[in-house]
C-alpha cells in the first residue's frame, strides 16, 4: 500500500454511473464475453471441418460422393464457417469502437492536465458510441454463435451425439455465456437510442429491483437473502 503519493486529478478514475470510466468498463467486460462467443463459434467451425475430413461413412440419400466431397455437407460446414466469420467481424468492429473511445478519453485527459475541458462532457457521444456498438453486438453475436454450434450436428450423423465426442460442449458453452446479459434488454436499449436518442446504460449491477421484493415461504422477502437494491451489486 502506498501512502502520501501525489496523484494528478486527471489520473483519478471516476467510477460513478455515467462517467467515461464507468461506461467504458461496462463495455469492455461485455466485449470480453463476446470475444469468448467468437472463439466458440470458430471452434465449432474447425471441429466440423475436421470431423468431415475424417469421416468415411456416408448415407445412401447423399450425393454418392465421398462424405467430404458431398456438396450438401460442404454447404453445412460453409454455413458454420460463414457464421463464425460474421461473429468475429462484429466483435472486432465493436472492439475498434471501444479502442477509439479509450484513445479519445486518454487524449482528453492529457489535455485536461494542461487546463483543457472536461472529458466527460466533451466526449459523451464518442464514449457512448462504444457502448452502443457493444450492445448491438450483444444482440446478434450470441444468437449467431449458438446457431453455429447447433449446425455443427448438421455436418454429421448420429455419431456426433456420442458423449465421448462431447460436441454439445460448444452449444452449452455458447448458451451459458449468452445468458450472462439478457438479449431483450440490450435490443430494447439499442432501439430506444435510435428512436428516442436515449443514451444506453451499460450493465454494471444486478440484484432485486427497488420495491420488487415479494414475500416467499416463511414470510421472508426475496430481498432477505440477497439484498434489496441493484445498486452496487456487480454479480
């Protein structure tokens, strides 16, 4: 622990709702999970291609070609690959928006050391553009990644469901990550921005809504075990 260490005012993070640091932090955490989904979709693509290359058995209802040369199977893998590409491109685009916001805040903070303006006021739109980019990615990336992991089974037969192959791990992992931030909330926020110009609010707290506690068994409210307000609970 350091004591009596001078810190420039411009280097102090204002971790208050609506500040540049709070908005960027929320966007960064969510972007990290989106990158995980992109990795899962890419893993499904690589696994599908490898399984098709190695498979020798085919079906009499197929094209008659080797399994790896069957155009319908190639199409199935192509759809997975294209979805993985789209997911990755979307995540990278959102990352670029976040990088631009961070760079702008750093530049404004440097200017503020020299007596410049307030970064939070000067850069509000650029900062929220990063949050908006991440929120739009949150609407499309999870659904696309889950679709890619489901289509993995279209590239093979019943053997793909064997427990030993554990191919369901791709879908399960994608679904688990996707449920971290409910898609309907993000889609509503994006729509509110485009319709009404309402600035998006990053996900930074989860908990019981104020006044929403209900009485359960034994007369104890739902808030009794986990608190009464969402503020300050980052779970």
